[in-house]
């Protein structure tokens, strides 16, 4: 048998083995699935954005935001050490923060012009949480890095922070803003401010 025939026979064997071999499917982590599901809801809302209007987008996104984000935990972290001293106002703050978060997404993602979201399959462990890496790809092709800190909350996984460009913590920014308002007027001033901003984003 010539060397050429030996090579061709060996190639045929390798090809048949590749066809018969089982495909290895890498399953996305539960943390990754949370971000993907949120993006699906966000993209669907964006495509219907002008028709829905602000109120329609807000109402459509509300359950998706509540499912994806740990809003009580995010409120506590954004307020910081003062949280324990707020008493009954804690619930009002959580509600105001939730409304503000939903309104922010309804305002920022008002329509669709060819954007797409890409989510990495592999999440990066970070202490007791996972960091999910993703990109918002604009119509121009320019990517915006958006990373999510996702923690297990009971039987589910929920987002507790968002990092713009992979480094800028949204919660850290919020904590700085909230601290200034709390220093000036206490918890009620912060509740009123969040409610005002929720309405103004209309």
C-alpha cells in the first residue's frame, strides 16, 4: 500500500470516528441563564418599545426585573451601614428602589435599532457569587462590556450588581449618591428622590 493510500485510509477512519463520537454540550451555568433570560425580555421590549410607550415598557419589564435582580439585597447594599437603623422605612425604600430600577431600564432601552446581546457561557467565580460576562453590541458594531455579579438567593440565582465596562460598579455609584441624600435629609428624602426620578424618566 502506498503512503498516499495509507494517509487517505487513516483520514477516512478519523472522519468516521468524529461522526460517531457523541457531541459534548457545555451547559450554561444558572447564573448565566439569569442574564440571558433578562436580555431576552429586554430585547423583546425594545422591539415593541415605541408602540408600548414608557408606561407599557415599564409594565412589561417589571416582572423580568423582579425575577432577575435581588432588589431588596441591592437596596441594602446601596444604602450601606445605615440600613439597620431605618426600621419600617426599609420596605418603602425597597419599593422606591425597585420602581426606579424598572423605570431606568424602560427609559434607557426605549426602542430597537439592530442591537444584540452576547453572553459568555462560562461565568467566573467570585467569592460566593459568579460574574457573568456579556456585551451589548450596537448597530455600528461597537461593543459595550456589561458584567453581572450574580448570587444564589434561596433556590434561585439573582443579579446583585452590574459593572459597566467590566469595572464600574453600579452599586458603588448608587451608594455614593444615596449617602449624600441620606446625609441631607434621611431615609424619607431618599425615598422621595427615588420616586421623583422614577416619574421624571417618563
